[in-house]
């Protein structure tokens, strides 16, 4: 059997590294997907250089980069603003205020939003 060239050996190393990286990413995605949420991302400062730092969720152990963390948190802020807007609308709606069912309606609306 002929000896593998250096190039072929290097390509096998790269392929193995990519395979390992893919498995790690699948595990990360699974953790993030199954998290009860909302994620609580904390900076992992053990990684140097700083641009490689990741943020690990204290609940599920999943992790993201800085950009993903920032957009995730911005999404939560927008959700909170939307809920506050819906609450203001419902509180000022006669049928809701009279019935005193604001919280029930909010829960229903959020349930519908979660179902997509
Ligand atoms: Zn999480």
C-alpha cells in the first residue's frame, strides 16, 4: 500500500477537526434549543484572544458569540416592550378592565405567540 502524501495526511487532520467541530456545534445547538429559557449568558473570560470569547448560558450550558448575545438580549427587550404595549392596550380596553381579566388575556396572548 503506497504511503499517504503529506497533503493527504494534512487533509485528514482538517477533516477530523471539522467533524469534531460539527459535533460540538450540534451539542451546543441542542442545549440552546432545549433550554427552558430565557438564556442567561455569562461571559467566559478564560478564552484569549478576547474576540474568541463566548457567552455561556448558566441554565443550559449552551454558548454563543458576542454578536448573538447582543441580538438575543435586544430581542428580549423588544418582547418586553411589546408586552408592556399590549398590557397598556388591554388595561385601557373597557371590556378587559371591567372584567378584571388583564393577566388572563396576557397569558392567552403570550401562549398564542409562543405557539407561533
Ligand atoms: Zn440556556
